C-alpha cells in the first residue's frame, strides 16, 4: 500500500505549490470514500480529475465540455499550451475561449479562437489593455477548478471566470470583486493559439446585444497552405438582464500602435500579405457596475448565423446551473458504462480509471451538421480532430467498441465519408483540414475493428459493409497523389513488398522518410483489410491481403546485432539504421519524426521498438528472434536498457503484454503493474507525456481492467484487474458483462507484487464454462454478456503458462474464421 499512499501524497504536494485548487482532489477523495454508504446511483463525475495530464506535456484540456463536444471552454495561457490550459503558475492567462482539442501534440497549439478577457479599466474605455501582451494576467494560485461539464479560474485581480457547455455552445460567467467599478471585456478576432489568423470579420449589434465573428485560420498539424473557417456568436445582454454602457473596436501591433474606436461596429480584414501581425477585436462595458456577467456563446464551422442558432437552440434561456446539470448528466450516462466496485477498489485506481474514461470521451469532436469544404452538407456524421488514427487504432477505438457502438459507428461513418468525398479515408484530420500521415492508412484498422465486432449490427447502425470494405481496399490498392496527407505509398509497397527509399514513383509525391516503420504499419493495415474481406467472403482478397500482411518480414535483417541480440528491422535500399537511434536513451542528435532529414527510417521510434510490431503474427516474430526463451530475454532487455517508451504507441503492443505470446502470462502481470505505477498517477503530471487524443487514457483503462485488445480482431488478452469487480454495459446490444476477480487483494495493486499475494491468473470462466487463461473472444464474452470470473493465485510459477492456448497468430492458423 506504500505506493498508493505515495500517489496520494504526491497529489497533495503538487497542489501546495501550483494548480489546481486543493478542493479538487479533496472532493474526489471524499466522493470515493462516501461511495461505500451511497444508497442510490453513484455520481461518477465526482471521481474524475480533469487536471490529470495538464502538466508534463500531457496536453490535456480540462475545459467544460460534453462527451465528444465540439466546444471545450477553457482559458488559454502563455508558453507551451497546445490545449490552451497548463498548470504552470508562471504562465499568464490570455483569455477564455470555446474551441480546443485535448491530448494532441501540436506544439503551436490548436484552436483558441475567439478569446474573451474580463478587464478592470478604472480610467475608462481608451485605457483598457486590449492587446494580447498587455491584457495577459497571472491567475490567483490554487483557484483552478474543473469537473465534467464545468471549468473555473480566478485571476490575480480576483475576477472569477466560469464556463459550462453543450455540444456547440455554452455559457460563460464572470464574477467581479465588489466595488471594482465598471466591468469591461475585450473580445479577440485575430489571436488564436497557433497565431494562424488569415482574415475575417466582426460585427457588433448593440441593440440586440450580439457580437458575431467569422474568419479563416490555419491547421495545427497539416499543410500550412490550407485554411478552415470558424464562426462565433456572443450574446452579451443575458436576455435583457444586462445593459451595455460602451462598445467599440480596438487595434494594435507590437510596435506601439494601440487604438480604440468608441461606437465602431464593423471589422472586415483580409489576410495580411506583407506578414504583419495586427491585433483586432471588440471592447465593451456594462452599466451599473454589476458584479456578475453572463455571456452566451455559440460556435459553428458553417456560418455566424448558425453559431447564433446553435446558442439559441442548445442553451436558449437556460441558467448556468441548468446547462451544467445537463452536461453532468450526459457525463454520468457515459461514465456509468463501466461500473466498478468503488468501495473495495484502491482510491487512486478509481480516480485513474474514471479520469481516463472521461478523457476517452472528450475527443474526437462531434461536428456533425458543421461541415465545410467537400463535406459541406453531407448527410453523414462528421467528427473532427482525428489526432491521429496512428495514435488511436491500438486502444482508443477498441475501448469504445466494448461500450459505445453507436458513437463508434458514427465515427466509422465519418471515415467512410472521407473516402466518398476525398477518395481515401482520413488519417489525421485537424481543424477540419487534412493532417499529416504518420504510419500509413491506420483508418483501415479502425474500420476493421468495427467490422469484426459489429458486422451483424452494421446495417442497423447505418454502416454499409461493402462501402466500408471499398474504402479500406482503396487505401491498400490505390496510390493517392499526395500520400503525406492520406492513403499510402501503395504503388512501390505493393510492387516490392516493402517501402524502398530510392525508387521513383511518377504518379504521386510524399516525404521520403519512415520507410521501415511505414512498411510495418502498412503490413498490419493489410491484415485489417484481410479481416474485412474474410467477413464478406471475398476469398481472393482475403488471401491477397493475408499474404501482404506478412511483409513486415521483409524489413527483418538477421545479420544485424544489437546488444548481443541478432536480427533487427532495417530499411531496404537505404542506409543502415542504428537500432538504438530514436529510443528514449538515444544520446545522438537524430531526427525521428516527419522531418525531411529523418534518415533512421522509423517514425518516432527506434528500430528496437518497431521490431516487435506484428500483432497478427507474433508467433512467427518469436521464431525470427530465436524462440520463446530468447524472445523473453529480449523483452526483458528492451525494458531494462531503456528502449521501451510507454508514451509512444508502438510500445503498446510490445511491452508489457508481449510475454503472453511466449507463454509467460504471469510476467505480463508483473510488468503491467510496473508500467502503470512508474508512469501514471493522479497528479497533473500523471501521464507519461502527450495523451495523444486519449490513447494513453484508453491504454491505462485496459490495464486497470485487466484486458488488452488486439486491433481489428475480436481477441482480448486477459490479465489481472486492479479492481475486485466491474461491469461493462452495452446499452445498444442490451447486454452487461460482469468481471469478478476472485481472490483480489489490494496489496497487489502496486509497482511490485509482494510475495504470497494473489495477483496472477489461475483460471478464467465465462458464464460457468472454463475459458482460456490468456485470452478470450468478444463474441463469447462482451457480445452475449453475463459473468466472467478471473480467479487469482499467488503461485506465479503455476500461473505462468497459457496452458497451450497462447494468443492467435496468422502463421499458426489463427484468425482462420470470422466470428
């Protein structure tokens, strides 16, 4: 229990020196404690800490939102703050804005459009600090508060800002200190987080009490030549309860220009061709020195009129408390899909799990009916901020498949519609624009996972499986003109069986890097297409893509030796790649991402890390490495040498669950405990880096539940849960599955399992029938519901055997028939 106490203590120590308010953690601890005496339904939102991941480059947005909401109201701070908010108390507040992403890695930031900032201007309108650098203000320490659907922050001038949200709108509430004078507000047109404004308009209607904004901005993770449009509608009179005093426009630049125009109502700005950064916006104040101001905000990606309509239809005349209660109810409905035995689960596990489940429903952003460009007017669902399919196919969508098939189907419809409109499925759409491709066409794995799980329900969920297959087939077979933003470099890959470096493909273009990792990713994407072909009885295609899924072998070089281990991935027709380059311990300055001079041949990973990636054919990978004993020794070394990177998605499938494939499941249990408690906790710095659109959140959720998914298959690896019991509800299928951990001992829930403490899987039964010790199938468990029993033992040696039933691999006859 020492480790659990250390986690709690770390949280208390953190709040003593920075953000958030100590009341946040205190409230969560009290809610968990009181759950033991609850007589009605639990309030699962009370267990969520939205501030986990707001430090240590976690890039999490703690702002007010609903599940998959298009808006996330949060303050924007200076410094490195891709999601707007950071805990660092040395940074200053720029304003509060409605558009943010969460858990994405764009270093320049994402969105942050339409910042509004409350001001005190005791000397009047012309003296207000409207420019960004002059209005920035430090927060009042330890006053940041957030819960699902609510966000608050107090500045060091004691002005409190609060927000709550609907899908496309929300309310902002500002409380001014008593006797502080007339409240002023600056509303910004031109400043967004990545400083990407490319022209727009602003109009003030003082009689109606409405300010409308529209403009063009640039992508946070994609070609700079693309722009998206966004609009906002600020209703500033609170239905007539507030009265304007002054209003007008302001402008400034970094060289001393700071001008106000009292009574002006219209701005019309084009893109600044010479490159200057001028700042523009509105400035207004209220009569009567009110202490509280309510502002209704609507946003849209279609028009200013639609932004206003969104605010009118979703908020209307509702109070702040009404909207907050509605948001909380939506979150409780989502979070209660997984119910754990709270009273008998370690408190930090409860907080970690529900905070992770919360983040796993923050994004992607549901922008249905808010489409633009080629998607304008589409009849399909539309989700934005697909950051990135390469990050999310491994654990994010498999977690969704267990409890939320309706939303999963909507997102799959969105992927298919990308193929309909653009010719290929999206890979990393950001800000309604194409983002950069990282591994290939990872959307194939996402739609493949849906098809394997819900092919029986697909039509009722609005998915045409033949269309789904055509979209995936196109990714695998048809070269796009620009494979940096969609599809694959399929021509040369299909010709050679790997992605070579120095081969001219006259039909397309793309950055010639990452040949090794793209080959390996393409191969697994081919396996996903094979899975869909098998479902649909397309036997020729099934064979074609099954054969191509083995192309990962074509970048295996048995002559390379690293740290005494033979065989390593390399890039054909390319210079030698040092297997340790781009690992966490790489002390050589090497490019590892999308840079043109990335000569390592791998994306954000070392060759050591990528050499393990063959989730569909690990049995043959073990043969290549020299057998089970060498595979296990190599896994141990991978971790001890520091090559494992828990914050990087290719490591998910490698470690700590890789021991299952070598018939040593008890070692996976040990390693999961170690990885969780060395890398995750309940503090703002409690993530191992970027949440990657909840990839980390969903990975941690699976670890805590004692499961791990094999993407695009219905197979789930079985480990040791961190809770004595949990139930997964699938309301669409009208089934519930309860997993009971027999022999659960909370002393096992720490970094190192003490000797003699039950923690290892001895037996698994599904609805009274003995099941495999190491894995089971979705159709046998979560598709039909019922009861799963995981019996634990303290005898690690006895439990360290799958009893002949290791997870499936293609080369040993696995995945032979669709369920």
